[in-house]
C-alpha cells in the first residue's frame, strides 16, 4: 500500500478534529487543532481571495456575490489523482460525490446557511471540502471570511468584530502559514492582509505575500518593488497573480484558459518578464504544497508528542469511567483514543524511513 502523504494525513486529523468539536474557540479537550500546520487565506473583501483559491484549484466552485459571502471557515483539501474524473466531496455528506462544480458552490451556500440560519451571521464551525483532481497539487487551504469595515444588507454590526476575531484565532496559531492576499491596485501599506500579518508575524516568517490584480494597476506604474521584496520584506518570496476579471467571470472564461492567459501575461510583460518563472497561480500552488509538506515534516515530533499526551489523558479518563461504563461518553472517548493510536502509528512509520509524500 502506498504511504499516505503527510498532507493527506494531517487532513484526516483535521477532519477528526472538526467531528470532535475541536476547532478555533474555547475548548476543553487537549486541542490537537492548535498544533496542526495549516495555510490560512486572509485579505480584505474583494482583494481576490476566492479568485486565488479557484485558480489554484483550476475550478470555479466558490460562492460569490456582494456582502460577506464566506461566513464559515472552508477547509479546502486538494488531493492529486493521476487520472480519472475530477470530483468533490464534503465531510458532512460522506457518501455523495460531486462532479458538477456548480452544485459544490450551492452546497457550500446551503451548508453555510444551515448552521448560521439565514441570519447572515458567521460561525466558526468549519466546512470541509475535498477535491480530487489531476489538475491540483496536494494542498490544504483554509478560506476565511474577508476582513471588512462595515456590515451590509441586514448583517448585524457586530459582524465586523466577529470576523476579525475569527481570523485572529487562525493567524495567531504559530503553526499557521498566512497566505496574505493584497490587491496591486491599492497601496500595500494599507492592505488589510499585511496589517494583520504584521501584527502576528512581525518578522514575516510564516507569511506568504500574494499580490493580485497586477493587470489593474495604473498605466506607467508597476509592482516590481513589492514582488522583489523591497516594499515589504518577508522570508518567503512574494508571488504575483492575475486572476479573471469580473468581465471574464461574466463571460464564463474557463479556469484552465485563464491559467494559460496568466502565464502569457507574465512571460510577455516588460515589467515582470524577468520574474515570470516565479509568478502565477500554478507556481503559487506548487510552492505552497512543498512548503506545507516541509512544515508538517518538521512538526512531526511535536504532533506525535501531543498525540501521545492525548492518548495518556484519554486512557486515564477511561479508567476513571470504568470499563463497565460503555455508554455514550465512554464510547466517544474510545473512538478518539483509537484514532489517536492510529495516527501515532502512521506518523511513526513516516519517521522510520518512510518517504514523506511517497505516493507520488
Ligand atoms: P474576495 O472577496 O477577496 O474573495 O475577491 P474575489 O476573488 O471575489 O474578487 C473580487 C473581484 O475582483 C472579482 O470581480 C474578480 O473578478 C476581481 N479580480 C480578482 N483578482 C483579479 C485580478 O487579478 N485581475 C482582475 N482584473 N480582476 C480580479
Ligand atoms: Na486588502
Ligand atoms: Mg470571496
């Protein structure tokens, strides 16, 4: 059996965390969630977050519209398959395979409303979506509500602060990689994403800067200073992208064609030609996949330690409950325990000479 990729393995733990109620916010259980490396997408409204995610996936599948569309975290898990038809699956609908991506969009909307009611409030309970495709790299990204200044169409005023708090919970985690999206047609100094990143990661160690809308900059200006890391210094290189414009979306320009056009944009550009091989959504996806795998690998020992601590605590709790008490609470503990044991086992096999990502 091919060894599960490290990213795939962490995905499974992440799903288990959600099922067990372990996500941002108050938590009684020893929180494994906090220790899992993940990539979180942040940026102001309309900065291009959804567009970047769709370009990385090569598919149109995210709800859009005015106002605050993303109202629950979306854990987007990409799994590369060598061949076959692309399909999507939700954690909350385990037996249903989606091949029509417009239905994926609808299901994200419906599932958002299911938890938040039609109140347009936000909720920290994540939606998990897996996409299996020959056009993706192995990667997990968490899409969060966009930072905003004002509540609109019937959304309560408190939503502005609620969103900021939710995004904070994610970016504060030392194991979060921050994918900070800023539009090139605005001053980088005023970017919501960079302001937030600077607060929690002042040295820029875990922030990836993505610059969108390069094609919308005023004539005669360019973003070379940002892309070459002089305007805002980060440990990782900045990556520029050109997503579909609203007119492209209205015309239904397909994503694969858009990716090709983006490549052409960079290679033909007088300003960015010298950077062309390190720009664009495809390159971004590949770099993030490599980076995430490396970060997970470096964290295996601490994740293992935490899993073992969890096992010890659960065993003790089970002993206190007594074996005879095989009722619900006990049974749930037992499930968690079994899960932790299996993760422990698989992680160790990765340490013992297993080649991470060996399935490729
Ligand atoms: P989000 O609110 O951050 O998720 O932003 P969206 O991805 O929904 O993008 C907002 C609007 O900007 C949409 O109309 C997109 O078509 C447009 N847009 C995003 N990125 C680019 C880009 O690189 N170039 C152009 N021309 N338009 C873009
Ligand atoms: Na912004
Ligand atoms: Mg969006």
